[in-house]
C-alpha cells in the first residue's frame, strides 16, 4: 500500500517535489515534501504524507505550528 500511495501522489502532483528524510514536513522554501519511506507502511505514516502534501497543495508558506496556520 505504501508504494502505491507514494506513486499515486507523485503521479498526480508533479508540481511538488519529494525527498526522503527522517521526518515528515512541508518546506515552503523549496516546495518540497519531506517524508520517511520506512514509516509509509503504517497508517500513521500514510496520513503524515497526505497531511504534508496538503500543505503544499494549499500553498501554505510560513508558519511554525498547525495551530498558528489555522488561526
């Protein structure tokens, strides 16, 4: 499932860049989703990837916490 999810996201969102990392996060400076491929096999890792991709698709730029973003 993890490979299918990542492949699907990569194919459907070519405007975003992706790079393997230890953590999941969105970097607005270089429009890159950082993700941990070892954690994609569980549901928490899959949701983390989807969460970070959403930041990119919504054009989120500067924030330090999700609470700040929602405020």
